[in-house]
């Protein structure tokens, strides 16, 4: 019996009580009860506070309503006992066979176990990373690369339609400075004031010259344009390769320059003017964002006629809206707190609900203990260096373990250690152990054909089944709250439950002992654990190894 099936059973009992006239409730007052694992295992397999929720409306006290429910639940198929505790909690203990059926449910569901419909109907655009194409990805981009991709996976697993998008800031003076920096390095000169430094610029210059041997013979303006475009293409290719190595995938790569080239920026200004939010002052064009809690109005077009970055932001937001994304999630760095109010105000000016149609998440800084700065890129730690030094799995898992709004320091050497003190190793080892147990069972001739869930009658079986049953709700809750760390912490608890179960029960017989139905039942439970660990790790973009 899954937690969802138990919740449905409790609701049916409530409806029976209502139909019998035992409480002053209408059928429409009966909710879908929430069931949870009791903090203390001896209190039962599952607990619900539904009697405490409904007692006042039912015209009775919580304990009286809980006792009424307990009497009927205790007689239901699959329920061993239902007891009232405290002010009106209902603790439920399942029969071994009913509890054990969860293992079959998980194995049959496979990769779909944990998927749910909590966010069905949500159509979301999620923009994250969006690093400038003027240099390599570095530690400042790493947190949202890991968490953004994990959030995409979580939201999809909870029924949402999600498009991950990378906004390429490839317009403006920064790109000309980038081209000029490459050209200077190609000529053996110093980078101009405000340009880009680091050995990667010299590397790009060498590649550009290899493509265009005539670069230094071109007129200055043309040479800068050629260096800019070739360097941009090469740098974006490296960014894509680095993200792929980090197991991060984008469906859309959206170019800022295309907004300008296609007239979208001018169209956005005109559209917002039609809606009454644009005004002219001092020769400039402004958006009146102070009408929507922003601290000041924002310039969209300067007095000299050049659009601001905010104008491009407005055009980009309207593009997302026009593409049918009712939900727009922005994942921004720690230095972008000032963007929250202006983006929400922009949403309001565009006719959206800032509490429903836009969400801005801010990630705090990440540092790395003991890491050397990149000689190639200058005074930064490159993401590709982190991958080479620590590995994708340890970095991604560790970033997923903590809320995005908490500062974090990665200890690279500790993350490389293969011991049980390393959380990613601890969880991955649990998965590898389940696979090894399955291989050993096959060598001992343990069959899978006849599964008797009633043979899962050891207290450790019940504890492990209880942990497995929580997974779908953990996924849904993490998706609703935008908190992947809940999945990571759940996986560590599940790994602990598995390791304890493994030490207390037998999947394969000892010595010459015969194989019995208990071994088969525990092989199913082992395989169910394999599946949940793999599904959870996949939500975090982390591999589930077969051997370690």
C-alpha cells in the first residue's frame, strides 16, 4: 500500500462516517488526508492529523473523531492497527503484505516512480547561468548551473512543462571590448583599457588568427568585428561544452542581439507605452515602475537614442510571455538583489501578476577551499577546472545539498575522498551496493518470479519501505518550494535506512541454506531501493554507479 493509497483509504472512511451521519460534515468538506512517517518508529508506519483538521467543522473534538476513524480503519484490508495518540493524531500500522506491496509498485513503475502531478498545467520558462560570452564559465556560475538544471528536472517530474533557457548577452559595448582585446593579443599588444585579460584571450587570439591569417592586415574597425565574431563563436562553443560536461542542458539559447536586430526592443517600448506605463522626460524614455513598488522609474531609451539594458530586459520578458510561458523563473546571482523589484514591476507593466507569473531566485556565493585560480582565465576558478579536479558528480551533489540562499564553501579534497563521510559517496555507494546485492542474489539462484510481500515482516523491512514511500511527496514538495536540497537530504536518509536494513536481513542465503520466499521478497525490496536511489540521483543530475 502506497502513502497515496492509504490517504485514499482514510478519505473513504471519512466519507463513510459522513454518510452515516456520525459527524456534522458534508462530503465536499472532506479533504485528501496527508499521511506522514511518525518521528518514532514504534508509533506505527504512518500518521495523519486529519481528525485535528476537521474536528471543529465536524462539531466534535479531535480525539473523538480520531477514535471514530480508528475503529473503521482498523477493520480495513491491509491495516493491522489504527490507534489514537495525543490530542488527536491517528497512527496506522499496516499488515506486512500491504506494506510490502510498495516494493512491487516501485519496481513496476521503474523510472516513473516519484513522478507526480503536483504542478500539472504549469508552463514555465526557466532562465539560468546566462554568463556573458566574453570568457569561460567560472565558480560564480556553478551554483545555478547545478541547481537550475536540478530544478528543471524536479519541475518536470512534478508535471510542469519546463523550458530551460540560456540568455546570451551578446550585444553592447562589452562585445566590442572583447573583440578589441582579442585583436590586441593577436598583435602582441596589451589589452586596451577596460578590456578582457587572462590567457584565454591569447588562446582565442591564436585560434582566430589560424582561421583568419589576414586578421592583422584588415582595417582596424573590420579587424575588431572579425575578432569579436570569431571569438564569440569559439567562446560560446566552449561554454556549451563545459555545461554538457557538467550534465546541464538547455533547450533554448536566446541571443540578445537578435532582440535588437529584429526590432523587439523598439516594439517593447511601444507596447508598454500603449499600456500607459511609458513617459518621456529629459529627452529620455522611461518606464514608470514606481507604480508597482520599484524604488525608482527605469530609463528604457537614453537621451541620445540608445536603448538601455533594461529595455532589452523588457523585450526579453515580453518575448517569454508571447511564447506562451505563463510562469517565468529567473535564477540570479548574489549581486542581483536589485533586480527583484524592477523585474516584478516590469511584469506588472506587461499586464502579468508579479506574484504568479514571475519568480526570481537569488543564489548566494560559492567559494572553494584550496583551489588555485585559473592561469588561463585570470583571477577566477573555472568550472572546467573544478570538473577536472573534483568531478561533476561531487560538485553537483554538494551544491544540491544546501539551500541556494546559504553561502557555501566547497572543500575539494574532501569531496574527492571515497569514504562514508563524503555524502555523495555515501549515497552512490548505497546504489552500487544494491546492484552488487542483486548480482550476488542471481549467483545464489534467488528468483524474482514469485513475490510474497507478506514475507517482508522484519522491522527493518518496514523502516526501509517507509522511507521508500516518502519519495513521491519529497519530489513534489521540493518542486513546489524550488528546493532540490530536500531530495539530496532524503537520499542520504534512504541510504542510511538501506545500509541498516542490509546489515539486519538477508537477500541471499548463508552457506548451504536453501533459498526461500523471504530471500525473494527482500530481493524485490533491494531492487525497489535501487530504483528510488537512481531516480533521486537523476533528479540532481548525478550518476548512479553500478560498482564502486
